[in-house]
């Protein structure tokens, strides 16, 4: 198939949205499709061309560049106005896409990044089948779990609530959804933001992907368990809940160590929270860790504690699985459908206070650490989950389910030698 990928964020050797745009597109080309990636030239062209010169590109993969006229953009290191630049890019990219379509036919136009429903794409209705997503962002943090956060975090959460409400009637969002042939969402909360009359086109899919499993990792010998959080240090990432859980665990696991890998605006708050709980040297703040150095960090820990309040498809979960780390998360957003009981635990939040959730997180972690055989089973489950969430399987499923008309997809799936892949969930 000939596919035009819209990936504002796309860069080799990166994680998160940048890595998703790059890895998905490369894998799509490796599977034999002709892929043109339309991305932000001012942000990513230099890195992509350097990589291509040094390592080459998969056969069939090409790049096209679009820049916002008169505005090169803030970049990701100083991303204060990145959202405004993204919207300007989306508002101006349609003409570039139309020119590409005029020169060569495409079967599918796929909006891949960013993965937020309230940030629409305007590439539907150009002729080819239009796939939008997977996108998230419809989740909101439960109010009881915001307790204790700094006022600026609370203001940000209230602002997010208001923006999500507006997205339900935003004509730009509704226009993008109405022009999509397939709307892929990362969780049930985001699905509820899709208008009822369009939910026949909407599907919930797991948007957590994993690199190849690294079963040969040598883990350091230690007596006491080591727990990891990795991510940007913002209030909604739930580090305050993780610290509360660690404080409870330390009552009977005095040697337990908790590592926080990442930086962000709330680092000082989380450090103060750790001190308030008397955790002292039990908590280590590593600051920002380069993506290429994270492998050693994963290998030095036993599990990932990731109680985010509204993530859609955090790639840190897939990376943890690939390194054999079970994951404990909340039943909120994309992590809740990526993590299973074979590779971790999902903690319920409905009707629970902050204290209740912290206690439940501690209990879930303790259950994995209670015996070596329990942790080993969860490690094996993590490796298995990483293989199931790898880009080869993920891309193949997206193509089979959503790049074709439903009737053509049904015929192809029925002809597969191993039977059809499980159907996506619908509204």
C-alpha cells in the first residue's frame, strides 16, 4: 500500500512521540509498504538526514518536509510554545499534503502524531482513506488524587478539564473526526469524547509499544528491592502517589530503594514530598536521563511503579516490559489496557481517596516482591507482553484492521493462515 504518514513529531533514536513517529513509519516500510512521512522540517530534518546518511533508511521510506511559514518553531528542548507551533503546523500542512497527493496516488493518509484528540488534523477529505490516531487525551485525573498537589498543578488540571469539555463541541475537532474513516483511541475515557453518531468508526486500541525484548540482561545481585519511576516530573504523572506507596512499603521493607528518573517543573515539590515522608536516602532523583542511557537504569531495577493520572500511550511502559520489569499502574488511561495481571498490576481508583490508592499501590508492589518466584513469573510475563506490543505486531494489526475498507479487511483476515487477529473494541 502507498501510505502518507502525518507525523509532526518524528526523530530517530528518541522516545515518546518522536520515537513513535519514527519507529512506526520505519516498520511500516519494512513490511513492504511505500511510506512517505510528512513531518516538521525545522524540528527534525537535520536529525533524520544525518541518520539517513550514516545508516540508510528502510526501502520504500521517504520524507517530505513542511514548515510553518515565518516560524521555525521552539524545538523540544525549549518547548514553551510547542503546542501553538503544532496547531499552526496542522493548520498550514494541508496544502503540502494536497501537493503530494497530486503528484502520486496514496491509498491511506494516517495522522500518527501528535496523539491527542483535542489537537485535530485537517488531512481528512483529500481522497484517500483517512485514519486518525491512536489518540488519547480524553482522560481527566480523579479529583481525590489531586489532593496535596501544588496550586499550579491544580490550575493545570482544571484547565485541562475545561479544554476537554470544549473539545466535545470544538468545530475543528468535530470536523477532523467527521472526515476520518477510522478513529483510533487509546482508552474508554477518550472514546466518550467521540460524538455518538461517529462511534461506529471508533475503536479502542493499545498505543503502548515496546522495543525488542532484552532477555539477556544481567541484573546486579542485591538483597533489597529497587523500584523505578521514569517520566517527566509533572503533577499529573502521579509521583506523589508513588512516594506515598513507597513510604508504606518502607515500614516492613526498610532496605527498599525508589529511583525517580526524569526532570520537570515539579521536581522540587516531589523532593519536598519525599522529605516530608521521611524517605531520606531511600529515594534517588536522577534528573533527566538520555534515552540511550535508560537501558542501564531499567536493568538496575525490579519493577516500574507508574501511577500516572492520565497518560495515553506512555512508551516507558513498553520499554520497561522489554527489560523484564513488571509494571504497577492505575486503572486510568492507556496503561490500564496495556498492563495485565501476567506482567504487573492495575490498581483501581474509583471511589478511593489518595490514601486508599497509595495503600493499594503498596499492596500491589508488595505482592510482586513477596517471593522470588512471583517476581520471576511477572518478569517472564513482561517479556511476553513486550513481544506482543512490539512494532512488527502493532503495525501489522493497524494495517489489517484500519487501512482497508471494513469489507476488504474482513476478506483478508479470513484468509490469514492463523486465523484473524482479535477484533478491535468498538463503541
